[in-house]
C-alpha cells in the first residue's frame, strides 16, 4: 500500500510540474504577443484621425480638393486649383460616336461618362464608358489604347452563358 501511495504522489508531482511548465510557456507567449501589439490601437487611431482631418478640409471651400458643389454655387477655389471635370448631364446621340475617335475628342464632345472602368488586357489599356442616350438607354463605348473600338447599346447587349465542361 505504501508503494502505491508513493507512486500516486510521485505521479501527481510530475503531472503538476508538467502543467506548471505548460502554463508558464503559454503565459510567456501571450505576453510576447501582447507586447508586440501594444501600439497597434494607437496607430490605427492615428490613421483614422488623419483621414478624418483630410475629409473635414475637403468639404471647405477654398481648400485643395473642395467639393464641386462649391464651384457650382459660384464660389471660386484658390487660383491654382485643378480644372474640374463635368459629367454628361444631357443624353447623347449614339450615332455621333464613331469608331477610331480619340478619348480626348470623345470627352470634349460628350463630357465625362456617367460611369467608367479601366483595365489592362493582353498589354492593352481597355476603357469602358457608359453614356445615357436620347432613347432612354445606355451607350457602352469601349476604347482600346485611347481609341473607340466598339459601341453597343445596353439593351442590345447579348448575355453570355458559361458552359460547363467536364
């Protein structure tokens, strides 16, 4: 019986020692991680503070980046402010957009599109402009490397169905 009690006490000491070591290792790891992340909250707060400051200044007339509403209201920003772009507010006639037309000429004649995207495909820059038309439709103009390559009305655009190959 003494041998059994000695075995139980010895096993308990070893198990307790192992538990103590594992607890210390876990506590040390979490302390090290917490020390590394100590300034993260302040850094994130600083970033949001800077963004907030920029947004507050952007809404004030006379500062760089002032809203276009201030320009439309007749208040003039500083003399060195960049020229603002006008978005096409009137519908356009799709027949006036011709293939080969330059991007600058397109924007000069019809104004900025309602929506635009730009992407690179096969080393070519592909711009897609959407203009409202006089027929209450949208004209989708595709430019390849700055020249009009295709035009299509949104109502006539065919939807592509992906086929599944096995």
